[in-house]
C-alpha cells in the first residue's frame, strides 16, 4: 500500500470537496479565541493551532472549545458529525515544523486533509512520500504511518483534518492491505 491513499473510494472526500467554499467561509469567520495550541508540543517547532469541532480521542489538557466551535462552524459540523472520529481545523504559521511522528494505534481509521487556505511552501511527507496541499483538494493516509508537516511558505496554511472509519469495500477499492474494515 502506498503511503498516500486514493480518495476515489471514499464518499467523504467528495462531500468535503463539494463543501470546500462553505467550510472555508466558516473557518475564516471563526473567532480567534477558538484557535488553541495543540498540547503535544514535543514534536512541534513553531506555531500550529487547532480549532476542534470533535475529537473522539481528546487530549485532556486541550482547552474545551468544541461547543463554541460547532456554533461557529454549523454547516461543517452538520456535514461531518455522524461518521467521523475527528473534525479539527489546523492552522500552521510560516516556519512551523511538525517533526516525523505516528498517531494513534487503532481503531483502523484513515485521515483526510482538506486544503482550505494553502500557499506555496506548505507540505506533508508520509513514509517518505512528499505531498503538497491544494485548496479544495483532499489527501488521505493512515495516520499510524510516519508523517511530518512543514510550512516553508510565507503565509499561514489552514486545513481541515477528518478521521473516518472506512468500510471493507472502500478499503479494498483503495488497495489498503493490512487495515481492518469497520462496520
């Protein structure tokens, strides 16, 4: 299985691409005080902030802003609330680097990044495979694989991160050997 997974088998990617303008409009209007620093700074150099709408695995030291964030981004919340593990906006300032790391072990979920405001110089590497975000486009990968992100550009990079549970049929269509399907 390649480090980056084709988006085609996952309907959530189509929904996110179709709603890109709405999602971007909502996050652009969200109050600044809803953006909080990610509590695990051990892998981070520079400034990355998140605006969480829902985190199934919520770090206990993360300030509780989800209720207010869902009020600020109601259409995004309504679009994603029923079939995701994580819904969080991420804003990375120029010069920020999230060093190589791996995320949660299980359940077998995939991660989708939707580019919202991305300029040249922002990139992600998954198991050595380099990818640049694009506004309105999705990137799908297994977050348990080693990945890193960096903003070498001159403007902030904003994306939407969505963790979702794929079905067996979706995994097969994407060629995802080794992942266990979910109901």
